């Protein structure tokens, strides 16, 4: 599953317009099976598919910045996809774009308008 996810992220990045691709490549993508107990204690739902951490491009600089990263929760995505490879890859693609949208500064409503809910 990890190799499939990495390949799908690479394919998704390659298909982005050049100006967005360069910005997107600046954000590390990490993979975890599920949100950790600490994340759940902090309010992240255990069935969360992905998470953007850090400051969006349009946020003012913080005095205490958190390093930017996108986390994809692969076991959760696999379960959500019904253990179907094609559905899994599609969900990796959509979840990555959704979290990338947060990095670009889109809120949930703007993401929904772009079909990335």
C-alpha cells in the first residue's frame, strides 16, 4: 500500500500546473497507518484520511511555527476504500489534493467548491 501511495502522489504532483507543482513539492508528505492516540486526544477523528499541519501559504507568519507537512493515514484510507486498489488510489489522490488545498489556504467550503471535499 505504501508504494502505491507514493506512486500516486508522484503522479498527482506531475499532473499539477508547474506553478502549483513547485509549491506542492515544498510540502513533505508523510504516511502513517492511523491517527496516533495523541492526535485523537487532540481532537483528530480516528477515521481521518489525511491532515495538513503547519501554516498555509496565505497565513501570516507565526511566532511558533509548526513545520508544514501532509500526513496521509493509509490504513484508514484502505478501510475507507473497501480494500479495493483502484478506489484506494483514487482516495489517495483526492485526499492529497484536499490537504494540499489547505496548504494553499483553501477552507472546507472552497475545497468543496473545487470538488475536493
